[in-house]
């Protein structure tokens, strides 16, 4: 199918995001279960609730456009989720797995931020102000999730590094490194 107009591109991109969100809806509970950090688990559970609302917003937009949200598979999200699944299957120390889960989740967030930023702009250009507002709400949520993951990563990545240093020290007979927390600016 040849996309001949911005409206057609807008609808195709919305379908892509709709499918991406539905794929994520299935992946987030698995990520929450794999997380060992209670804060990370809670973050995934919170984002699961947000994802459900984001799907509802997309359905509202599709209803207003009198279009079906179905019909497009988001290959990018499928790939990102597959990478996250591989992380969950690998044999890792708990803090290291949490750090890897955060990295996988942030890749997802960045994909969503890019997608929602584009469709929000398309909606504005097409005069779809209600849709643009709904899409901006989702874009804000995705940005907030990304920031929360970054803050959590600052702590978990240090713990993962300290675990690795501690394991190396134990195997070499050196004293264990003292644990420090990252400074919060």
C-alpha cells in the first residue's frame, strides 16, 4: 500500500503504536516477575497500568477517526521485547539482571517517545487537537517512565558493579570493596 498523505501516515503510525503497546502489555508482567529490585518491580507494574490507559487513549483516537487500530505488527517492538526476553533467560547475578532489564526497558521507552512525538506532531498538523492532547499525555508518561528508570539505574548499576567487584575480590582473595551510593544532584 502506498501512503499518499500525512493522514494515512498518521493512521499507520498510530496502528504501529497500538500494536506496540499491546505487545508491551504482555511483556511487562514478565519483566516485573524477573526483576529482583522491589522498586524496579513496582515501576514495571506502574507502567503496566499506564500502558492500559495509553491503549484506551489510542482506541479513543481511532474511534474519532472512524478507523480500526488493527492491522499492523510493530516489528521494532517485537525485536525490543525479544531482546528483553533474552536478558530474562540469561544466567546473571540479580543486580546485573535488573540493570539489563532497565536497559531493555529504556530502549522500549525511547522507541515509544519517538513514535508518540511524531504522531502528536502529525495530529497537530492535521488539526486533530483532541488527539494531539491525548498523545501528549502519553508522551509525558513515557518521558516520566524513562526518567524514573534512569534514576533507578543510577542505584542498581552501582550495585551490579559492586557485586562484580566483590565477586572478583573474593575469587582473588582481596578484601571486599566498600559499598557506596551514587550522589543525587
